[in-house]
C-alpha cells in the first residue's frame, strides 16, 4: 500500500512540475498543488490526532506517574 501511495504521489508531483515548466495555466496548477497537498496534510493530521488520542493520554499519564515517584 505504501508503495502505491509513493508511486502515485511521485506521478502527480511530476505532472504538476511538467505543467509548470510548460507554463500551462501556471497559477491554477500552483494553487491546485498547494490545495491538494494542504488538504492531505490536514487529513493526515486530523486522522493521527483522533487516532492517537488514547495513546497520547496514556503516555502523558505514564510521564506524570514517573515524575511523582
């Protein structure tokens, strides 16, 4: 799965670079790339934040218990 994600990410990034070099709707391409990458970062951040909430709470609890000793 990671292999496919990396492959398609490289393909999409290369397409954006090629279109930028060809000066085909350069501003639209740049804005689209920024929006797509920002949306992916936000999605991964939210997923990690919600998915790791219990892990982070346990980790902080363990740190506090070690400090109290």
